[in-house]
């Protein structure tokens, strides 16, 4: 991917010095961010993003969790949303997935304004979410987990029996699409490795032909080799035209190496935006904590 102009990282030193204390609570002004300018000629991405969130605010009573945050997700792109604990990244993806409704702001899907009141609304649009706990049943096999809650059944005339054979065929199709054709369909998920369970959870989201997949800490508690396999899988899905959003704390290994763009959040607002191939883990972490601007600009 090529960007029309270089990114400019905001001056954290001056921003942090302007942080105010109101009633004993730290309140930071919205951090300015230079937007990435896309053109129709940009390879791998369309001019119109799949998801465009602008000036999103979210309040939980007196807590102002999101302070004008923005995010675009294009087809064929892997976007990492990173930040320190309490930065607002989890709230941002929950607004995206319909778990929370934004207090204010603009949400567009494929260029059209939408209102998402629930996860069901998001799923109908083609937004699937894989949470950190994976929500798998350890005593069920891969096929049963893939269709959990959406089982293929026959007519009521014969007691609505499960259509196991058809389910296995569909499971093989989606696993083959993800290049996971050697994964056992009959082995209980509880007997699988952490990386295999993560693959099953991702496959379940892909089974329903989504347009955007949100992954919450997909490499948490995985070995380095398993994390690399997940990164390869995510790239495969992006190459097939899906928009991928990843929330991760694995900055130095996974985020920098497996994504296209990194959006940094801090205190509920956008802090910085990087092209993954042109940034180091140290620069990303520095932006997360509001460190010396010179580190951000270091080549």
C-alpha cells in the first residue's frame, strides 16, 4: 500500500503539558492526528472504507470513555488498534460491534450512515467479532463449535435433526478457504492447542461471509510460532477482501509485522497513525504513553 503523504505525529510534549485536572480527574484534550489521504489509485484499498467512524464520543455516566475518536477500515486492510489500558480501544471496537451505542458521532458502513443498536445489527451488516475468551465449548468438536447457536437442522417433521453431513461440508469449505484444511473436525476443541482454538474461533466468524472481522487480542497466551500462524491467517483473510481490525498489546512482534496500519489511542482519543512497514515497536509504544516526540519522528 502507498500513502499519498507522510504522516505527522502530534506533539505529545505540548499536549501533555496542557492536560488539566478537573475535580481530581485527568482530562486530556483531543489529540490532533494527520489523516492518511487515500486516492482512487491506491492499490489494495477502495476509496470508500467499509467502516468509517468519525468524532465518536461515549459516556458512561460521568466517565468520558471516548473523546472524538475516529477510525476507517478498508477492504483488504489489516488495522491494529492499540493503546495503554484505559485508552478507549476496547470501547471503540464495542461501539463498532454494536455492544455499546455511541453517545454521539458518525458511523458509516460502505459509505452510508447506519445506526447500530445491537451486535445483531452489526452482524446483519457483515461485522463479526472474535473476543479474547473465544466463546468456544471445550467438550464440542470443531463442527459443533462452528455452528454453535446457528445449527443446520431439518424440518420439524423429523424432530429437527441436525444436518451433520452438510455442516461438515460447509466447515471444510471455510477451513479450506483459510488454508486450515488439515484441522480435525471431530476432535474436541478442549484437546486442541491454543493456536488451533483461535483458528476455530476465527473460522466461526468467517463461516457467515462477513465483510469486517474484529479480533480482540488474537495472540494472547499463544506461543511465538502460534502467533505467527494467526498472523498468516489474518493476512490470508485480508487478501480475500475482508477488512480486519485487531486489538493487541503484542506491539513489537505481532502488530508491527502482521498489520498494514496502526492506530494509536490515548485517553479516549486518536494519538497517532502509522504505516506498519515504516515504524518500529518503540515508536508505537512511545506514542501510546505520550513520550518524547523525537522518538516518534526517528527513522
